[in-house]
C-alpha cells in the first residue's frame, strides 16, 4: 500500500473523486508542504473546466444560506459541487466558521459536495495563493461548479474578481438606501446581483435602486454581445428565486464561453496566480537569507536596508 502522502497515489485518488485524498491534497497545497508543487502541477491540468462562482457581499446578507440553496439546486441536477468559504479576517489555521459550516452542513455528507474553509494566516499573498491552489484541487476532483464565498470588504471584492469566472453579489432590502453609497468596486465586479431576504419589506425598491445605480435601462441599443448584469430578488430562507438565479449563473457561463470573455478572464486568473507565486517565492527566499550577521552590519552602519535588500534580491 502506498504511503498516505505519496503524491502519485494522491493525484490518482483525487482524479477518481476521492474526498479524503482531496482533503489531504488540499492541505498540502495550501500549506506549501513538500510535494505541493508536484501535486499543483498535475492538478493545474484540469484548470478552466469548472465554473468558479464568487459569492460576495456584505456580512450577513445571506451568502452562506444562498450558497447552500445553490448546492441543493446543482445536486438535483447531479452536478458535482466544490465550496470554498474564505475568511480573510480570520487567522485560525484551517479554521471552520461554524455558522457558515452549519448553513451548508446538510450537504456535508453528500459525496457530490466538497466543502472547505480557508483562513488567511497573515502570509504575504497567502490567501490568494491558497484559493488558487484549492480551486485546482477541486477542478481535478471533477467539480462542475465551484462556489467561493468571501466577505466583501472592498479589497477582497476586487480579489474575488481575479479568481472567479462569475461574481455573484448579494445584498438585501435593508441596503436599499445604501445603494448609492455602495462601493464602486462591488458595482463594477458584479456579474449578477441578488437582493436576498426578499421576504422582508422593501425588496422592489432595492431592486429598482440597484438597477438604477447600475445604469440599466439605458443600454437597450448596446452591443448584443455585452453582458448586462441582471438584478434578481431571492429569499434563500424561503427557497424563492433560486431557480432563476441558477439560470442566470448558467447563462453567464454560456456567455463567457461563447464570447471569448471566459478565455480572457481565465488568462487574467492565471496572470494573478503567477504574480502571487513569484511574489511569494522572491520574498520568501530573500527573507530566508536575512541573518544575524546582516543585522549586525546594519547596527554598525556598515550597510543600510536598501543596499542589503537589493543584494538579497539579486542573489535570490
Ligand atoms: N429573512 C431572511 N433571512 C435570511 C435569508 N437568508 C439568510 N437569512 C438569515 O440571515 C442571517 C445571515 O445569513 P448568512 O447566510 O450567514 O449570511 P452571510 O452573508 O453568509 O453572513 P457572513 O458569512 O457572516 O457574512 C442568518 O440568520 C440567516 O438565517 C432570507 O432570505 N430571508
Ligand atoms: Mg457566510
């Protein structure tokens, strides 16, 4: 029997759809453990096959509940679903966010659903690196849809756009008056907008405000090829609007593949992944060579941080 972390065996098992193997492979890749590059190299071969949906929006908008409903919908279509719950603010290693976990937990024992939480550990480019690594494992595992939940805190919204194919932005009627103040970033990156909690008062106004803010209604004569971000109302709690939402998500995936925009986005994703790989490597290797001698030289003013820094980068 092969050792439990034997890369060749792990790769085979992941490709066969083995969740235990995927879980182990994911830890290795995310933590940059030995063998991570061997695994990552193989898993990358499946990149671009699954639709990666970024589910973003303000805290408490219902992203996890909605994600749970989408899982249910995809499973009814016999699709395999991967879910990544990303918490940029958490520093708990391998952290599971209990609430989020619970909301998608009904699917946790379904072998067509693979769920994993990712927490930032304060590494430089750590989270983005981890997300890409995790995505490639899920792609190799054979997922058709990959849902990535992130909390929208401005910067991360932009980040999710460089990782996902489709960005689903979730708001609520309570945000109706805040639409004007909504971060420009969110408006620009959203491919599909959902006013969740439509069971609460004010959903029509929220949808109308959002549409107005997006400048829709003025684009009737625009190029047919361009994607107009739809604004939907849904109640994740009452399972309303889920089918319509899934339809729009499929529509966007078709649009991406038919228009060439999908290829352009994938290219951007690879560029970002490469950028973070290089950054991590260069920084790590330079930092590793900072030793006490260097610090002593700084103390005695034999050198200065810029000069020594430049030298360390050059010899990297
Ligand atoms: N009334 C109503 N409540 C909802 C709906 N969807 C979610 N909720 C509730 O809103 C709260 C937050 O839901 P979550 O799914 O955890 O929201 P989230 O956006 O994932 O939250 P964070 O991950 O903490 O940012 C929970 O108490 C849900 O039960 C809905 O459609 N209607
Ligand atoms: Mg959540």
